[in-house]
C-alpha cells in the first residue's frame, strides 16, 4: 500500500499525506511543497498580514496571562506544592506557561502541537517538558494495530541529507522503556488519521491571494507602475513552434506578480518591423483592488471564525467601535466558541501528564481581558460627569439649568434597595459593648488589636447610614454558663486584601464597605430576598444568597464574624483590654456560636469558577 491517505481538493494548498517506499516516515506536503506542509503554513503566516495578525492575537488569547491551580476545599498540601513547583519549572529554563505559549501558537498556526517528555531514571515521573516545533515532526509508519509508536525529527525536512531525521518514541504511559518521548496531538481533523490540519484550512487560498497581491504591489513600486499590454510583431508570421516559443518566453519573463513592472527591450534594423506594444488599461483598477482587498480580508476572517476584526487588531471601515459593551460581548463570544476549545484540548493533555506525576489537580488559564476595552459604559457613567461624556461625544455642554435638573434627578435615585436595607438592619455598636474577638466564619481564628478595634468603633460617626439596633437579639447571641456575661454575635463585610484586583469595585461592595455597619446573620440571609445587587444572581437574576456569594462572581469580599461581650445587658462601664477574652475562652465559659457554611468566609474570587455558575 503506497498511500494511506490522499486528499485532493483541486487546490494547490490542499495537504497530501502519503507513504513512500524506502522511507520510515509518512510524508506531509502539497503539490508545490513536497513533504513541507507545515513549512507552507509558516510561509503563509509570514506573507499575509491579515492572516498573521489573527494567528498572533488568537495564540495570545489561548495562552492567557498564566496557568493557575484552582483552590479546592479538601486539597492535599503536598500535592499542591508539587504541582506549583512543576508550574514554575517545566524544564531547566522555562516555566510551564512559557512552554504553553509556544504550544498555543503552534496549535493555532498548525492545528497541532508537540511536546518532548523526559522521564526520570526510575520512569516513575515526568521531570521535564519541552516544546517541539511542529514543522520538525513527521509521523512514522503505523504499527500492526494502526497506532503511531514512533515519530521522526528533522531540523529541515527540505534538506534531509544534511539534516537526517532521527526517531523518537511516541508518548506512552504504559511503555516507559525510553526515557525520552514525543507527544504529538491536536484538534480532530476530518479524514486525517496521522496529522492534524489548522481550523482555518478553508481560508488558505485567500491568505495566498493576500500574499500574491502584496508581491504584485511591491514589484510595481520597485519597477514602476504599468498596465497590461497588447504586443504585435510586424516581421512576418513565424511557424507554430516559433510562436509557441515566443509566447512562452514572454510569459516566463513578464507574467506573474513577481514580474510586474518589467519592460520589453527589442532590436531591429528596420523601423517598420519593430513590434507594436499597446497598453491595455484596466478600467477602475483602483476600485477592483480595493474590492479584492475587502473580499480577501472578509474570507480570511470567516475562515478563522472571527466575530470582530477589532479584537484582532484589524482596522475596519467604521474604525474602532464606540460601544464598549458590544466589543466585550464579541470578545466573550470568541472566547467561548473558539478559544475555549483550544484551551480545553491543552488542559486535557496537561491533566494526562499531571496524573502520571500524581499531581492531577484542577488547573485553569488566567484569561486575557479584551485589550481594546478600557472601561464599560457603566464605569464611564460612574466616574465622568455628564458634560465630560458629552464633550467626548463631540456635543455641547449642558447649561446650568439643565445640569441642576440632572443633579436633582440623580439625588432622587440615591436611595437604592441596598441603602434601604442598610438603614433598616445595619447596626452601630454602642459604647457599652466591647469587641473581644473576630474570626473567619469557618472556624479559623485571627488575632487583632482589641484596643485599636475598640477605639475605631468609639470614634466613628455612623448615624447617617442607618439606625443602630444594639439590643436586637440574634439566634447566634448567647450567655455563658453562669449567665452573668452576655455575648453578641455580628458580621461585618470585609475585603480579602491578599487578592489582587484590576478595575473598579462594584457599587454593592463600595456601599457595604463605606457604611461600616455590622449585621445579624438572619438579616443578611433576608437580604438575599431583596434586589440589593440586581443582575448578579444566577443567569442575571435580581436576587441571590448574599450570605454565601456576597457581591457576586469575582467579588473580593467575605463575611467576618465579630463577638462582643458585656458583663450585664445594661452595663455602661467598658471592659478593660486586660479583661477582654478570646473566642476560645468564651467557648470554655459555655458560649457556643453556631457553625456556618464555609462559603460565608470565602470571597467568590476564591471559589470554583470565581463564584460563577460556569467557567469564564
């Protein structure tokens, strides 16, 4: 059997995969690029600006900002540390993300990627991982089961005499005889059993057109602009063979993009026998080239499944979109429908490698944000005045009367549902109560300065944001065994300062933090039935559990439990710092605070999927 597969789409860019007698590897090329299909794709990349821009940007989005291990409730610390070490050092020179950036580029450009896997001496673990350029890889002949168990590597498949291919064993977790193996994989390609084709393969001809148009214009600029010509010889009628030779000679010398702009030189001893050369002007040639340019850009983008040219850094006739929300939606759509498929394929491959090393923990990409989007419309409305927004839009500023009217309208809408809740249920701790301890709600204790905390409550004026309810009992309040000490349990909305944050804080979190109130557990739970943070519930719902999910997906805040104590319910004297007791001592005295869900003390940013229903 000479051929295991032959694809012929009647184009010069269709890949041809075939076995050749006398060779241990399977050739992969085109009619013009024999056994050099990956190199042909690289040539297209370097020759078409539109094609290259899409590949560069998409590869960056696939690779993301970094690779991180998702936190789990029941995580094995030793396994976690081992994985973090592998993420930092995939090999002696690179982190795993640096390797994956190269993998992502190959995956988009070639439709496949290759990894050189190095086992330890005992063959129990993978100790190093290297990227291998796909253009250097060819598959060996399949074994009796139809599987590829050997690949061949060459620095230049166009010159195998100098760069002799050498074999390398295919990656196999069940056969670790060889300490060095190659993992070659990619996305599914119809009718391809050995190699993988890129997802834009239907647009290769259009990228080739882009290359030819660029060559044509470049040569015209270098050699002087000229049109097509009608050539007439007046020295008799040559034979059919002579006519064919003359035509072929002219074709070889003057036809094609690379020959544009060249001139014709003739010699004759009789002026009447010189050839007549008549330029043939193409009507509306400039418009034809503009139409061709728009057509090829459109088809290249269609082949790559581009939803917005602006996302790829490609200018459009309308310029950059003035609607940031639409651009964000386009970026999310491209991320979920195109990029996510590439990322999941890479993650599945990494999980296979991690499982060998017993570090199979959930790993995710840190997604890139749309680089063309600085602020959404909501943020702009929050930080800019009406006149500043009108100025950016090229409109005249409003008059004083209009501005006053707008300010009155804004003032009337100040009392939001959240502020109404804070006014009704938010508490100020009076002076006859002492804060004796704070704790993370799931039981992890946290030291703090009692006296400083006490002073901060005594000196802060909070009356403008709500009515204090210091004597409202909570289901978590209680007394000790002797019933002579009374404990008050409240919760404060707190930010996790160890989380990095980009962009502005959402309104809900700003209002909750600035109010500086404490709340009963049952009141916070009741907050979940009111539209205090509309739009952040499941699938955009107006209400959700504020007790568990705080400000919604990606929120950096959590509920911190605070315990206050007084010697009697109506006591006016303050407890001295030396008399303040810890939560542990309160427990020993007979007071027990109700155990809460672990999610209460965890910011959504630290939850699975960053607090969203599905990965984003």
